[in-house]
C-alpha cells in the first residue's frame, strides 16, 4: 500500500465529511440553475463550515472566483483538520465521453489530497442526471499543510 493510500484510509472519514455537504449543495444548484460558482468548506472539531468568495463583481466567472476562494481558505484553514473546494468542471472519464461534473477537491492536514468527481448529464428536455463517483489522488489544495506524493 502506498503512503498516499494509507493516509487516505486514515483521513477518509474527514474528507468524506467535507465532500458530502459540498456535493449535496452543488447538485441542488446544478438541478436548479445548471451550474454554480466555486465554494468551499473546512472541517474543525467535527464541524463543517461552508465558505464562499467574491471578486466584488456581480458577473464574476468561476476562473475569477476560484483563486479568491483558495486564498481565503489558505489564510483561515491552518487550525482546521481538512478543507475542500467544489467547482463545476468538464471531465473525460476513462473510456468515456467528455461530460460536465461536480468536482470536490479535498486536502487533509495529514498531507493527503483527493478529488471527488460526480459526472452529470442533461438529456434534452429532461432533468440533470448524476453518475457514479470517481475518486482520484490530487495535488494539494492549500499551502498550510504538507503534501504526500501520489504513488
């Protein structure tokens, strides 16, 4: 078992505690609006706190909001157990076609970083459908904690 896999097993419940509310809110937003701007969460003492960011512009894009959100988490998460960021992305699952997806990018104070992807499709004249979760090792989210190389 690699260092990353072993640490993931130790941090899994904390990372899931961050990912679940982010995915729930993201799927609600996609179902209602078809997309969303990035938002995040931190975990401290077993409690999840949601975070949002603003550029001050009413018409900001995800590309503009994401670095502001990450910078805010970097300033505030030093004493937290884990942090996560949720964004609306395009992915190409292995062996599949390009699709929209909810991405939850998580980082734990042990150094493990994991991305959760929830593929989404919207057939014509139908509501959004969400596929099977994809979990992958990811680069670190914020600089306040160490990183573990994915092996």
